């Protein structure tokens, strides 16, 4: 039986898709059969970040409507052997997703995979609720700023009320993933600190991904940033994957250090 | 400065409420059959400090002795000594009748106490484990609400009685929503968006003290919400 993990946030543009792609790749690199489902119907961008957009033929809606089989729709990742993805439809209406349809897809994938990652659309409406409905665990992607923290808080409320787990009296395992963290800006008081975010959300921390130019570069190339081992964001995602698998890792890239000339020259601010 | 009681925040407004209760009453049990001896004994007892008989409700319990003819001298003895007699307890129908004619309540001998008028009204505390998240609302209409966690921004908690928050209070909290002015709000860390007791409310915009960030208690005193730290 697969573990179903929703990657969600409430607020848009905080790094859900970026995180989903890197966490999924990380799990696969560690040998776990992993499939990612893009629930962001109409926007479709998990395939872009994975660099497989030109191989998309069928999508989640086609499978649910019976127009294609799962095998036809699943796309195998070029870099990680154990990684697959099920793309979202760009053209179809998001009402084409039904709870029963999603349930069937997840049940079928469950037989073949260890992990099913659901990349949620932004918001707290139907799309986000569908993406979280069958989850056993949730990765709560949050930026260190007030509006993102509040939206995540609302999403946690929905996880407790609107999911199958909640209805069956089970508890969803929650993981806080803080992304786009800039120790320097926290130091200058422009962003909430790690401690502030944790105090309000009261959810175990799974990782802190630093703000990094390498993320945008990687997205543009269609390679999840976790593959760029030289950058901090990749290391931070690897740590997060390890923690998701139950390993202990100390936090990195969260302390503010005034950069000296030496590191500025040699690290190029990455 | 301080907004008046607001009906909208007084979520349910009713002209009266009926509550079952067990008021403490004193049972006065004569051990003699002659009213005169009873009166003398009673007077002596009061002089020795039986003042409770003169301030709290008293029930004359005739279950132990047989009072054959008239209730009158017994009741008179009590009234002359300022005993606050409210009822007579007896199984004898004639005596019950006499008690009513004397303006007293007649209770059956076997009756232990008046049953609660409405069992639902017995206060019941609701306990919530964990943080109340933005967008969530928690309501306890039967008594106190205890939250073992924080109340986050955008969350709302309401109770007819007290509200206890064993965490930070960052959202909206309304105590005494049925008009209980004695209701209080307790928190480990005050940083609220809105607080209200019995319809008297204060928003964080209008009151800096809602962001003290310390542990304490909010009470309603002379139409004002007052915070005191622990
Ligand atoms: N650690 C990071 N450092 C710098 N930029 C980042 C980081 N993580 C994400 N971004 C950038 O933030 C933007 C939004 O990222 P992404 O698409 O993953 O967010 P999302 O939450 O999936 O958005 P949506 O709600 O639209 O689905 C992208 O431009 C991405 O490159
Ligand atoms: Mg996205």
C-alpha cells in the first residue's frame, strides 16, 4: 500500500510544485517507487518543472473519464528510474475531476507505488480539497510571511475536517516545509523567523529550503533543483526527504552569517 | 469609548432562562411533640449561634414525629423566631393542606429534593485538544470551553461560560454568550483579535492591551473589560 502525501499550502506561488518535484525525485533517488499527480487542472506545470511537457499525451482527466488507461497516461521521469508522473489537463474544466474518479486512480496507483505525491492547486476550494482528500500525510509548504502562514493554518483546519482520514477518525501526519527562507532578511526583520512560523503553526518541521537563484535556473531547464547537488536548496531538499523517511538531520542554511569577501567570490551568492 | 452590549454578539438573546438547581436548604426536624418545647429548644439553639436558620431557607421536616392536630403553632414558633421557613415536609395530606394555606410549599416525606427542571441545563464543559486553526469555530453553549492549545488568527471560540486557552490567544474569543456577566477569559498569552464577555466587546484595533503577550484573565467589571495578568 502506498503512502499518499499531499503537497499543499493555501496561498499560491509559495513553492508547492517546486517542492513536489524535488521531494518526489528525492524519494525515487532513494529507491522508493514514487508517482506524482498534478491536481492543478488548467494550469499544468509539474510537467514543465520535470522537463517532460513534450511527452504529455493523456492526463488525469482523460483517465478519470475513461478516455485513457493509467499506463497510457503515466510519464516516466528521465532522471530517476522509480519516478512517474500523472499530468493535469490544460484544456479541461476542473469540474471534470470527481471524487470517485480520483479515488479509483489512487487505489490503482496504490498497488504499484510506495509513495503518491499530490501536487495541490492553490486556494481552499474544491481543487485543493480533492488533492488532500485521500492523503495519509501532508507537506505544508509555507513562506516565512504572515499571509502564507495564515493560509497554511486554514489548510490545516481543512485537513482536520474535510479529508477521508478525518472522517474515519484517523490523524493525518503533518510536515511543515518552509521555503524561500532568507536568513539575511529574517535578520533584518523583513521576514518571519523559523521560530515565529513554527510557534503559530505548531506542526513538526520537515525542512527549511533557502531562497536560491538555483531554483529558478533549474525550473527553466526542466530539472528539479534537487539534482543540482552544488546548491543549498538541493541539499536542503535532500535533508527534507531524509526526514520524511524518518531519519534525523540537523537544520542547515538557517543561520545568518555576514558573508566575507572569500565566500562571496567563490560561492557566487548561491 | 467602550462599546455597549451588542445584540449581535449576544448570539442568542432570550427573556429568561430556566435552570435546574440544588439550592442548599436547612432541614429542621422537631424531636418533641409539643410545640412549646420545640419553640424553647429552637430559641436556645438560635441564641447559641444558629443564625443560618434565620438567613438560609429552612424546611420543617415532620417525618420523625407525629404532629396530630394543627401545624399552626409549629409554623408560628418558627416565624416568631425569624426562621426563614419555606416548606414543610410531611406525608400527612391534612398537614400538607395546612402548609399550603399558611403560604408554604408542601413536600412529600419521601421526596429528597426537587428534581432539576431541565437536565440539559446542567453545565457541561467542552474540552478541545490542539490548536484551533484560522477559519474554524468552536462553540460550547452549555458551559465552559477549554482549549488545550492556541487559538490562531481567524479562529473563533465561543462559550456560554468561561473560555480557557492553554496556549496563545490570537483569534476571536467570546465568553458568556448567553449574557453571563461573570464569565471570564483565561489565556497563557494574550494577542487577540477580539474579546467579548456578555456582549461587551473590544477589538484589537481599538485596544492595545489585547496584544500584551502575557498570561492573564479578562473579566467584565462595571461595563468594562478588564485584563489582569497572573
Ligand atoms: N527556494 C526558492 N528560492 C527561490 N525561488 C523559489 C524557491 N521555491 C520556489 N521558488 C519560485 O517561486 C515561484 C513559485 O513556485 P511554484 O510554482 O513551485 O509555487 P506553487 O506553490 O506551486 O504555485 P501555484 O500556487 O501557482 O501552484 C517559482 O517562480 C519558483 O521558481
Ligand atoms: Mg503549483
